[in-house]
């Protein structure tokens, strides 16, 4: 009877998991990468929130961003903890039962935390777009599109936080490899995960297109408009990371080759998928990269003025160090007088049908070439301080708010 029972036991004759912790082959690279990504994204978001507080303009989208940051930090903490304490990256036969159980608990936590985090990030972006682009002159279709997408985020959250409950008889069953094998439906879990990642990617692509229409209709030079649009479209990197994560997940499901045959001599090979041998790279890296890029790219539009000022300071410092004028973007740096410091910031204007960059006065005026006026708006000019004598030297003159350049003509 004993022999009969033993012969029917699928784990009989297989090597049990080790009872003592062995960190000889422990991998720290994924955890270190998660820490770096967390610091970078958190720093950018906190900088943006600080600037909003300092300007006394903290609004609803900023509160949503702060909540999204909290969810992101929780997700990052989970990623770092699991990678450091669950044996992620070690040979599977070196994992203790405690490490495997912690690994499974991390999977359960991800099933609930990922929908919450991704919903909070997208909701903060949608509220930011509503503040930025929706006004009395905005198309009702565009305004309602944002509101509908916000409502769909709630539906997404409820649905994908409810489905994991249906995968197992009890949620706690999923946190242990033995009970998970007996009481959880692996195929329901796989289908739910693919659906979760696919819907998330679809929402990301929808959010990516939202800024295109209002930015394309802005009244500004085409080159500047393209630069602003590019700043918003950097969110494509987060969508690319989401697509990569979905692709890696489906590819790993079908990876039945390139698996160390020694793994099949161990009991846990009958319970733990062999694809877990590369779980850190195939799951945790893209799962951290996606929200990290989303948080950074969502902060860049709000940081654009501050980043522009830093760029100007660095450019001026480099110009002073090397003692020469430098080309800035597509326009020439024009000095007023003999001072090394430019008197005014860039102003875009058109002379004779061509667009140039000029240093102009800190007031509205016109720049003329051969008597052809060209308007320079007040908002595009900002003074950096120069004496009144500087206004009367060089080929450019500032008189009563009018910038005039004298051209030599062939006689």
C-alpha cells in the first residue's frame, strides 16, 4: 500500500527545495536598476510638484499626480523587495520554499497594485490635459473625450481588480505554489493578464494622441509648435515599454526551449513554471520601465520653463568660458553693444520672408528690413539687463519699442 501510494506521487524520487538560504548566485542588477529608475522618476515628479507649490498654482491635477507618485513608490518598493528577497535571478533549484512563497505573494500583490498604479497615472495625465487644453473655446467633442476616458479609468480599475479574485478559490491560495496548483485556474490568470496589459496599452496610445489636435492648432511658429508637440509625444516611450512588456509576457508563455534540464530533477519543477528562470528581466524590468517613463514624460511639460532656464544658464556659462558666441538652435546670437551678455532672450520674427532669431527689447515692437515691418510680441521678449548706451551701438537699434537693423546696400 505504501509502495502504491509512493508510485502515484508525482513528486516521489525528486529533489526537494533546499532548507537553507543560498545566496551564492544572487542577482542584484535588476533591483539596482529598479532603484535607479525610482529615484529618477520620483525626482522629476517632486521637482514638478515643488514648482507648482512655489508658484501657488497647486491644482487638482497636481493632487492626482501626488497620488500617482505614491502608487508608483509602492510599486517600486514591491519590485525592489521581491527582487532582493525572493531569489529572483538565481537558479530555480537554489530557491528555498520561503523564497518561492514570497515570489508568489509578489505576483498576487502585482495583480491588484498594477491596475491601481496605471489608473492613477493615466487619470493624472487626463486631468492635466483638461486643465491645459479645455477652455470655453475648446471643442465639446474634445472635452467630452477626456471626460469619457476618465470614466473608463474607473471601469478599468473595478474590472481588473475584481478578476484576480475569480482566479482562485480563495485569494490566499494564489500565494502558495502548492495551493495555487490545486485551487487556481492558470489559464484564467493568463488570459486576465494579457487582457490587462492589452487594455492598458490601448489607453496609453489614446492618451498619446490627445495633445496632438490642440497643439497643432496653436498660433506659434511651426518649428516651436513641433517642439512642444515632441515634448508631449515623448510619452510614446512609455507606450513602447508597455508593448514590450506585453510582447515579453506572451513570448515567455511559449518558451519551452532553452531551459536547463537539471530543473526537472527537482520537486518544485512540477509547480513553478520554468520560465521563472528569467523573471527579473522579462517581467520586472519592463514592469518598472513603463511607469517610470510615464511619470517622467508626464512631468516634462510642467518642467519645460525650468529646463529652458537651466539650458540658457548653461549656454551662457559655456559662451563665457570659451569667449565666443554660439549658435543657438536655428538662429544666430545677436549682441547689443560690446557686452558679452546678450541683452534679451530669443524672439522669433520674420524678415523678408525668412524666420530669424533676434535679441530684442523687452516690449512689443517691430523689426524692419528695408522698411518692411515685422511684429515681435511682448511675451516673446524678456530683458536680461543692459545699459541705455547699448541701445545705440551695433547694427541693431532700439528706439521707442522698435528694433531696426541697418543693412548695407551695394551702390
